[in-house]
């Protein structure tokens, strides 16, 4: 059995988000949206943690939501 290293997991996660971004961003249309300063700052932080631009993360989250693939985290 192959032992996963952190870099393997991180690269797999990054590639998954790249796939989301590519499918989300095809035939792009510009959109304006108002967010609170705090939400925008938190979004940028999360995007940095994922290693992707914040607008890509927003598009990915919205895409998951409209396709029914956004799942709420439970527990903890």
C-alpha cells in the first residue's frame, strides 16, 4: 500500500480545483456581486490556502451549488 505524503494530497486537491475552475469558467460571463468586506477578506484567505485565485474559488463554489454538489459539513 502506498503511503500518501502531504504533497500528494495537496497536489491532488489543487488539480481537483483546477478541473472545477476550468469547467466553471468555460464561456465566462462577467458578474458583479456585493459582499461584505469581512466575507471578501475571508474568501481571499481561503483561496490563498487552496492556492487558487479568489474569483476562481467563488466560481467553483457557485458551480458546485447550482449543480447540487455543494455539501454542508457536519459534525465536530
